[in-house]
C-alpha cells in the first residue's frame, strides 16, 4: 500500500478541513448503510489510519487523548 494524503481521502466526504477528532466523530456517527465502502478507518492508540485499498494515510490523535467505542 502506498502512502497517501488524509486530506485527499477525506475530500470526497467533505471532511478534508476537519481535524482528526471531527473525522472520527463524523465517521463514527454515520449509519452503516451510509458509510463509504471504499474507505477503511482504524483508530490506533496514537493515530487514525485511513485506507482506500490503494493508499494509506494517518492523522495523529491529540496528545493525552484516547478514543473508546462501545458497541
């Protein structure tokens, strides 16, 4: 997988200007049937990893912050 730009991957979702917290919040709140099928987002301990099948980009999480999702 080649490095990519998070801004480019998020541009189609109108999220290119969002910070990492806004991106996570938006993607987390999307109903399953509205989630993009060509974008995979994974929250790691210190970064958000975005992949579109060909490229991978990361966005650093704010220092001292963590993300918890309860299903």
